[in-house]
C-alpha cells in the first residue's frame, strides 16, 4: 500500500512532464528562440527576449548572491562563536521560509519606488537576495565536510588562516560549493512572483539596466492567463524550455554529488 | 604569528563576518519595508482589517478575512491530501523499498520539488482544472452532494483545486524531511520490536512512527509553511474571488494571490498599503509556522537533520 502511495506521489510529476512535452514540443521552433513577441492578437513571434532576460537576471543575481552567500558560509564554518553562528543559521533559515512574493514587495519598496520604475536591476537584486541564505547554508554544509586534518596540516605548515581557507579548504569543497550555487540558480530561475513587480516584463529587448526586462517564468504566466490560443501554445513552449533547463541542472548536480556522498 | 599574516587574517575574517551578518540586514529590511508600507492602512483600519470581509478598492474599504480564510482552507486541504501520501511514501522509502527503487524514486521526488510553480500552474489551468470540472467535481457532487461542502456551481477553478495544486507542491518537501527523520530513528528501536515478536507493520507503527512522531509533525508543519506562501500555481487555479463560501467548489483567494494579482494595479496609496498589510499578515503567519517547524525538527533529531 505504501508502494501505491509512492507511485501516487510521482504521478503529478509524470503528468506534468508528459503534458509539457506534448504541448510544448509542437510549439518550440526556431522562431521561438529568436523572435520577439508579436503584438497582441497576431500569431507567431517568440520569447527570445524572455530567454535572454532570464539569463541576464540570473547573472545579476549571481553577482549579488554568490559572493555574499559563499563568504557568509565560510564565516559560519570556519569562524565565529557557536552562539553567533546559531543565530545566523536561524536567520538564514527564516529567510529561506519567506514567501517569494514578499521578497518582491520588499524590493519594490526598496528599489523600484526610489528609482521610479521597474528595472532589470531590481529584478536581479531580488533574485540575488533570495539566493543569499540558500547558498550560505549549502556552502557551510559542504565546508564542514572537509576534514579538520587539512586545516591542522595548514596551520602546522605556518600558512595564514585566510590562505588555508581559500586555497585548501575551499578548493577541496569547490565541487560542492558549485553544485550549491547551481541549485540556487536553478531555483531562482523559476521564480515568478518576485519578478511581477520588480522586473515587470518587457515585450521588447531591454537596453539598459534601468529598463524593465522580460523573463521566462513571467512570460509564461502572462501568456497562460491570457485569452489567446497562440499565446497558450507559446506558454507551453516556454514551460518546456524552462522545465528542461531546471531539470537538467538538478539531475546533473544530484547525479554528480551522489557518488561523492553515497547517501541513501 | 608573524605580523604580516595577521593583517590578511583579520581582514578576511571581517569580510566573511559582514557577509554572514547580511542575513540579519535582510530580515530587518523585510520587516521594516512591510511595516512602513502598510502604515496608512493600519492607521485607517486597525485590527478590523483582520476581521472585515470587504475588499472594495473603489470605496476604499479593505479587509483581509476572505484571504486569510482562503489561505487557511487551501493549506488545510493541501495538508489533508499530502501528509498521508508523503508519510506513507517516506515509510516505503526507508523501510520497504529495495535500493534501486529507492534511488530512482528519490531522484523523481527531488525533480518534482524543482518544478517551478508557474509551470505547475500552467498545467493546472489547462489540464487539471478542465478535468476537475468535467470529471471529478461532478462525481463528488453526485456522491456527496448532501454535504454543504460539495454543493453549488462547479467552475473548475476553486478552492479545492487550489488546495490540490498546493498539495502537489508540498509533497516533495514533506516526503524528504520525513525520510530523514525516519532514517534517524535508531536501528535498536526496530530490532527491539522485532525481538518482541512484532509484525513488519507493527514494527513500523510502534517502533518507528511513534518514536518519530515529533519529527514527523515538524515535517508536516514545514510543509504547511511552504503551502502558506505558495503564490503562482495557486493564483492560476483558485478562481481569485474575494469571498468566503461554504462550498469547496467555490472560487477563493489567498493572501499571496491577491498581492500577486493586484499589486501592479493598485491605483491609490491606501490600496497599496492594504496590500502591504496583507503581505505583513502573510509574513507573520509564515514566520510563526516556520519557527515552530524548526523548533520541532531541531529538538527531535539535532542539527544533523537538514530542513531543506
């Protein structure tokens, strides 16, 4: 009976993959990747700006989120008193539980209102902020797995602590840190809610960081709730692209780390 | 230590400290911006905001009760559906499944947790809701129509659909956390139960499940925390009607959905403030629930259990 429950749990995944593949594959074509959206009501066009936009936002988010998260994770694992660290971990876990739409509201008030407009910058900042607690925790976990012997050997050789951390401990744990970063990127790549009122979406190319920008999940959402058949078709295509992107990153990362940690 | 080393050490330590302290800065920012942004509404409506059912941007009357109701009911439905399935799956994965099934199933469940909410919502609008409207809901109404929960017109988009899609979203997290909890139950407990002559199911029930009760409860609360904040998939299937209705087939509206839908359309200051206040309510509820979950999980198994 529990086996039946387990299969039932996978059923939605199978159904989603099946439908996204079925409806999306017919709609994905060369136009989809290279053309801008057509005016409302006309068929054709594509999501080129949304796909590029997602990568732009991810790049911006990485610039903000990766250094902060990785360095913060280093602090948690290498330095700090256990009391301070407990509070920092608690705060990071609290942040991980904040609904993504609240992040959007906060960055709206913080960045969009003073700048008097939606922008790529705001979108990148909100995604970057969301990545910080994620990356901090995964980095800390991976660094803690490096045996203390490495650090002790470095001290015995007279190497400064900061160098031993950067060049020995981090280099050992680099694969784990990178997988943590990739997973965080895949996670925020699919986020729509925070972008609703920061990046806002754009039917054309954005030319400056202060312009609104299109993003794949945003475009999927807008097309899905629209009344046009052609847009529904394109929404499925966008969903296929996004799903493949996220799935490939996740599966690759987990397959790569599975043989290292040998869990389950 | 030679003097030139301590310069690099000190600088690096401070750098990483500042980065780590950013989490506190972020929390303070969130709290401040939400509180500041909802000031007008708080001053105008006070605590009535939480008990009023009005949502009328034209006459500038705002009340959060329909959304609180929608969020609570959809999350409750999601828990009712997801918790038994998740815990049963976790039991299957830890106690019964052979290794190769365990590994493949785990990959699939993790894959489900990686599916973006908007894709789930897309599938919900075009596949799940029509199926509900044509097949499941009419059947439910035929069989259970005497109960007020299942009366009323069927649109497909409904609070029940919202609950179902949230259930799909929280299945992976409850399953994986429950799995870790069950894995951390000492083998001695099972062996003792076997030694006393218990059957396979009795061992699972007595030695494992009741031992892990607190941790499993923590996993469920963690799932609840995730369910409360779920925005996109719910917005697409719940019908977005700010009314409290007795029927599960009626459209509803959640705290997160109203913000997602109406934020960029808020024309007046008081409207925007009301939405910020809704965000504050959502944040408060989510923080309390997540803190409770963390407390349960940590006091059960110690800091080795990852809370995803």
